[in-house]
């Protein structure tokens, strides 16, 4: 994908000074297949996260991590990586030998069940990977670039309207016929009108929902969330607040949003911050955004949003120089 290659090339300028022993850069596809949750800022939860987690800020709340990683790809990172500190008083349980790296301090008990490396505050063992790579260029830049790129896609499928029999209950969303990805351009108002819905990919490789608007209350119940979760991307490129109150499925990209859930999310999450009141279930994407997935050509009118994506990546570069 030429657009993605351009974005990543810009994002990685200035990283040549990173030591050669450091782990190689991750692509957005690799991140979404290796990690269940990535937060730019703080992470709080009282519920399980089945897969691998990386936190750019600090962690609060006791929880169990990596208890059902499922189809998650292997990774150089441990099951729980926190670039800040863990301030929780409750125990952290990391299962299946996944191990933990916390760059700062850790309050309370941390249990590494089944073994796995442990590095907290720089000891007693080195982090994994060693040295721990910069969070912004390793995680934020590739995932933000992907969100900006997806937002440029031209829609080829549409949501059913209020005239659908039974609306707003059991609304059938059907992708248009064809190959490659189904792309829906959706507003939060349209999404909020549904009480429950299901998705029929109609032979498509997967579906991308580009959702515009600042906040979503998440009352809709995604009826077949589990069965299609690995083939769906929800791209909330503009949102600052998301609250999923019913079952949800698919990878959620929300680089600017504080995200909360009350019931399970079947899929991966990239967010500004996370307040978990429900579990995160490991459903790594099957979609490939590293050059093997067909992508509709962006409309010229969308280039302004592309510029915003580049501006965000420029900010990452300036912070690298300052560091």
C-alpha cells in the first residue's frame, strides 16, 4: 500500500540513532496481531485482558492478563508492558508464562503465573525486548498512520436505513458484492440509532467502518460480533470519547479517544486511554495492511485529513529530536 509506505517512512525519520540491538520496528498489522490492547496514555481495568497489552502511560486496577491469548502472534514483547508505573493496590496476574515489563515502579503484588520474565523498575531482569524501544515510534506512529489512511478510503457499501423491517432491532448490515474490503462511511448518529445489528460480509475479505463524530455511547448490540471480529476494523479517527455498553466486535482504532467498555470487546483496541469495566477478548485481525490488502483510492477531498495524519507524525518526530 503506497500511502501507508509513505506515512511510515515519514514517521520513522529520525530513528536512525536507535541502538542496533533494539527490536526492529513493528508494522500496524504486526501490532494488531500481537497485542490485544495498546493505550497511548493510562490504562485502568478490573476485568481480564486475554491477550498481550502495552501501556504508554501508567496502569491502575487489578486484573488478569494473557489468560487466553488464542490466535495472537508471537512477540518480542512480554504479555504486559507498561512504559509508566503500576499504581494499583490489587494484584496483577500475568498467565501462561507471558511475563511483565514495567519501566517505572509497581505497587501491590505482581504474579507471573507459569513463569515468564519479570522486569520492574529496571530489575531484576532486563526488559524484553532489551532495550525497550521508544513507545511513540514503535506503537503510536504505525497505528495512527493506519487510522489516518483508512479514513481516506472511498466508501463502497452503505448502512440500511430506518425503513428496514424491524428497525432499529436486528438490523442486517450487508456489504456490497465484490472483492477486497467493504468500506462504510458512518456517523455516530447513524450508529447510535441501532438497538442491535449483525454484519454480513457478503464474500468480502473484511470490512472497515470509518465512523465520524466526537463521541459514541455504544448502546447497539453487535449480534454476531464473535464470528466476524477478526475481519472488521472500526476506525473512530475523530472520536474523543467512546463508551461501549453492549457487546462489540472487531479491531477498534481510536487514537484520540478515552474508551470505556461494560461488556466484552471481541478484538484489539488502540486508544488514547482505557477504562475497562468489561473484558477484552483476544481476536487478532486477519486483515493485512502491509501491502497485501486491496484498498480503494482516496478521494481528493479527503487529502485534508491525510495532512492531519502527517502533522501528527511530525509531532512524534519533533518529540524524538527533543528527547
